[in-house]
C-alpha cells in the first residue's frame, strides 16, 4: 500500500496515476536481472574538497557540523525542477545527488566526515521498478561503496541519518539550515541569541563557509575559466544567428545560448537576461518575450554553469544592425570607461567599496557630460545624495564562484566593507539605464540600456580579465559581430 503524506503525496516514490499491478506481474519483475557495477574511481579533485572540509573543521573544533544538499523541488503537481545541489554542500563534497547530508563529527584532532546518501535501489524490494527514485526510472544510482570510492570519504545509508542526528546536543552542533526541512526538524536549534531569523550558532556556520569561498584555489580558477570559455562560445553562437536586418525573438537567442550551456556544461548559471531595445533598461529582464529590431541595442547577461557547478557571469551589448549610432556609442563609451577604471583599480588590499566608488564616479562624470545631473559630480557622489544612481541603480559587481552571487553569507567586514585579496574572483559590471518613461532625460536617450560585465581574478599584482575572450570596446564589438555573422551558425560539438 502506498504511504501518504499529510499533503496527499506518496512518500515511496509512486504516483497517483500509477496502475495497480497483479501479483503475477510483480513476481515476474523480481527475477532475471543481471547485476552491474559502475566503473568508478577516485575523482582527481577529491583533495580539494578534503582541504575545504579540513579548513571548516579547524574553524569549529569539538562541534558536530551538519550540511545538507537539499531536496528536489516541486515544479507543478508531481513534476519536479531539475535538481541542483546546495552550493555549500557541493563546495565541501563534490556530490551532485539530491537528499544527501554531510555530517562532520569531532574526533579529538579534527573531524570525521560521513556522507549520508540514498544508495542504489535494492532488487530485494520493488523500489527499483515502482518508485520514481528507482533505477528503472532515473538510472543507476551509486552504491555506498562506489560513492565512497569516487568522493574519498565514508558513506552511510540515508535511512541511518535519523539515528545519527537524534542525540546531537544543540549547544555542540551547528546545522546549515534552510535546505532540508527534515534535517532542520531533527536537530533542535540552540536556544541562544538569534540573528536574521536563524539560530546564531548556525548562522556562524553559514558565514564560515561563505568566507572560505572568498579565495579561489587553482582548481576553482580553472573551473571558472572553463565556464567562462563555454560562455564565450555561447555568445558567439548567439551572434552568428542574430540577423542585422530583421527581427528575431529574445527567446530564440536565449535558447541558442541555453543549448551551449547544456552541451558544454551543466546548465545556465542563472536565468539568462536577453533584453532587446527598451527591455535592456530592465535590470533583471528574464521574460525574454520581446524581439530585436534593426537600429536597437541588444543587452545579454548570460553565463554557463560548468559540470562542477562553477558559473560565469558576462554581459555584452550588441548593436543589432552591426553599428552603434553616435548617441549609443557615447553612452557605451561612458560605461566602458567606468568598467575599465574599476578593473585597473583592482589589486589586493583595495577596498571593495572603493572599486564601487571608482566606477560610479566615471558614470557620474559621464552623466554630467550628457547634461543629466541636477548637481555637480561631487554633490552627486556625496553619500547624502547619490542622485546619479537614478540611471544606474546597482553596484559595480559581486563575488563569483560556485554561485553567481558567491559568498553571500560573508560578513560585511569581510566582503562589502572589506578589502580584496589575492584569489578573489568578482564581476565588474557598471551600467547606465534610461527608462522609456523617464522625463528627466532627452527623448533620444529613453530606452537605451547598457551594461558591460566581465569576470575578474585578483592576482598578486593586479587583476586578470578571465572573460577577455569577448570584445569590450565599441569598435571591437562591431568588428567581432561582423566576423561572427560571416562565420555563420554552428552547432556545439
């Protein structure tokens, strides 16, 4: 009999529309199956994950740490979104399967790691062919031993997790909460002070992981470069199918890039922004139901997430007909100058906020040259004013890594109000946006939106643009677009 949850859904992986099977069929399905093994070996990146777990262990001596990856999310009724592992869990384990939980137990000199996971469906029950978790439905899962070999850590059956969590002392346990309701309920929150709706002790665990992620090691930088290189190819794919003399839908262009992301990586790292014409002025335009028009600009903010879940984040603006108008070029050059000033300013020890101010001053000066600022540049830049932000709104950039907005739980003093360090990777993405309804700008400017975004590695001596494979200046963009169109469409491969 199918077990039901309180919301009416089955917990055993069956569905309401499944047929009832006669015993003769069930008996027939239980026999005649040859066993198989997955050809697994230790993954070469295992030492990197072990090093991260060791760093986290050192931050919390003598305490048990519980880090779940999360569960599949319902998209509609009994269909689920494609599962994407929790970033912190993936950062510490490299495991990509749903429902898993990493538990780090103190051992006197550090921590012992155990990965609790849903193992291969046994042929001793009907799960393998009746449950949506079974391998005839979703493919062969790893055995505990196979996963242990692949990830270089001990594993345990997920059914043993409840017992493992049952006796954990709240005052000596920290949980990464908000990913797995079952884990959240199984480990009582510590009754100490709370911060931002989370138990303070658990919040400190999330902060520690985020701050570990600020510095990327050589392997992580290679992963980011892999994602960025695929993103460059995706932008090339789009440019090759973008006609100069007729309209095409934003969703066509989104789909062309998405094909590259799925072929060369895991997926897109975030919902692609493809804004033609005045849609470019909407910062997070993801409807993508408009169309290009000759003479308009096309803003595309897109990034490939690679197979190890590191993502690029790049924005380019193209003149649909191949040439910027004089006014479009003037605005573009302001944004380019702002971005270039920010990139040149970046080096270890520089304050994140000072990079922001460097970019913003160039934008403010450009707005003054356009005759738009109601006050002087210095007055506009004053913290009590910032009126220039009417036309830019967002900051200069953010950290980048296994999340598109990486290190989000880091303390302000380590991130927004802190200094950049060697090995940081961040975006630099100033922009100007003149809304179609803005009566404080000349009519000819209304509907122009321009953002240029690149992915920047902080080195010992300055900065390296990891996304330099795409053009940045107006002249380079025009030349590149013409070359892509001449080359013609291509399929990934």
